[in-house]
C-alpha cells in the first residue's frame, strides 16, 4: 500500500509516484496542469499543427480558420484575449507559422478577418494574443476541420461596411421598394 509523503505517494520500495495530473492552489480558483500533461499537450499540438498543412489544402481556396470569441471585432479595432482551448491554440500556432490571417466572430455566420499583432506563450501552454480587425464577411460555407479539436473553417464572402452604412441611411422605405421590385421581376420571369 502507498504511504503519503513529499510530492507524491510512495509505492512499493519507496519509489515516488508521478505528480498528480491536476494541481489546484487552495487560495485560487484556477487550476494548473502538471508539467507532464502540459508537455504532452504541446507535443500533440505541434504534431497536429504540422498535419494542418495537408488539411488546409483540402479546405479550398480562400477558406480560413475561425475563432469564436463570443463578440464581434470590427475593422481597424484591436482586441486582446487569452487562448486556453486546444483548438484555438492549434489555430494560433498554425496561423503564426504560416503568417496567415484568421477569422474571428461571435458565431460562424458573420465575422472579421484579423491579423495577429502579437502573441506570447504562457508557462502553462496558454497564449496571450492581440488581434487587429481587417475586413468583415458573411460565411458562404462553414465546416469543422477533422482532427482539429473542433476548429471551424469558413469560406468568407466579404462586404464593405461603408456600403451597408449607406444603405441604412437610405432608409427602410427604399429597401422595401427595392424588395418589391425584385419580387415583381422574379414573378415576371417565372410567368414568361
């Protein structure tokens, strides 16, 4: 049977057991992963990032990975956050290694392309990241890349915010009128 001691439980001939996988400071709500688990996760992320090049080719031209941040980033604005989920750590490592932009948004239908201004890895494997929004889009298609911990891939259809703002200034009446004209044109085409 084991006997309590030092950093772990003594098993058999006094050989210490490996450190526990999860350490939690009693005065803190945040748990730290033991070194073995963190280094194993880093090796796995490195392997998956290397395999992502092959997956990227099969995603299709113009597609890009998307991070769902729960908020929208607008062109010209910056945001900072900490990545801790394996899928976003993988996404960041791949984008940085290839100097690529990523897509960010609250959901997979509407997003903004973003450049990575800065990033730094923390001792526990999380990343501090700073992004700048570049261009907004609606997603034509979206899917989850296989073997990626759930990284979403989107095929963006870019739009110009200035055009959207001009349409909003014209007003609802003009939008309704244009919609009615389109409906009439479709009906006339179908009748012919």
